[in-house]
């Protein structure tokens, strides 16, 4: 197997794997708050306490994956174009 063919096969495998993850689980944990929905801070004694609600996920702790977002946009554009 040539190196170019091997690289194409690996890229295809990674792409199909990510597409299946986006189809099975369209939402992932928020990268800013790590799925908590809020920022964790510490008080003056060093104990952790709840901070402000995360602005990126609006407190849900979940975000839509990039691949699923692209799929949603493409399907919306297709539906609008075929009416």
C-alpha cells in the first residue's frame, strides 16, 4: 500500500468516524465550563464555589458539535432551495 493511499484511507476512516459520532450524539460538553454550566471559582479560604453561569452554553453544559451544526445548515439550505 502506497503512503498516499494509506493517508487517504486514514482520512476517510477519521471522517466517517466523526460523522457517526455527530449522528449518534449531536451534543457534546461545553469546552468553557466543562459541562458544569457555570464557572467554578474559589472563596478566600480556597474552597471551590459556584461562579457565574456560562455564557457560551447559557448554563446547559452542552454545545452542538461542529459537524452537526454544518449538517443542520446544509439541510436547511437544501430545504429552502427545493420549495
